[in-house]
C-alpha cells in the first residue's frame, strides 16, 4: 500500500540499548576473576554462560522463559534432542519448578495487570498475593504494580 510503513516487530532483546547492555555484561564477565581462572580450562564454552541476548533479557523480565531457553541450550550442548519425549518433559518440569518461585509469580503478575480491568478482579488478585484488598481501582492497581516490581509495601 502506498504511504503505509511495513514495520517489522522488534523484540525487546533486539533493541540497540539492550544489545549494548548485554555487551557490557559480557565484558564485565570477561574482566572478572571467574573468567580469568576458568577460561584456560573451559575454553570458548565459558563465554556462553551468559546465554544469548534474549536469554539475558528473559532472565530479568521472564524467569520461566529464561529457564526454558537455558535448559534447551544445555540439552542441545550435550548433543541431545530437546524435542525428545524425555528431554521435553525434563525442560517442562524445570519451567514448572521455576514458575512456582516468588520472583516468577511477581513477573507473571506484571504481565497480567493490564488485563485486570474491574474492581472485583483487582481485589481478588490482591487477596491472592496477600495484599490489602481495599481502596479505589487506581489504588489497587498501583499496589499490584508495586508488588510486581518488587517495591516493599509501605
């Protein structure tokens, strides 16, 4: 169509800012004592400990997705097929274990907050996380956002 832009969706881990962040993290790792001691032993494998840019992004924003990527990478590194029934179950179990951690539950809440539009749903979500369920819609929403980002309630 004339005049319309064909925009390709850029994933958050593909932005120049995030790539620069990852490059800095990798350089900091290379400058560290662990790398200095282990590089002669492990060789190029040690550079892969951080994972891809996507894996680093997911570690911060999506712990379950990060765990899935990490386990899949580990299985592939051993020359095994992650789609094999046994290894797929192993990866799924690791993701289920990760999803039960408090950090993952908070991250999941952050992703769901935009879909909570009515007062009853907000109150129910507050109760589910052990937060006070009284107040206005805006107050409850802010309370849940603070909780999801790790801010201690005052």
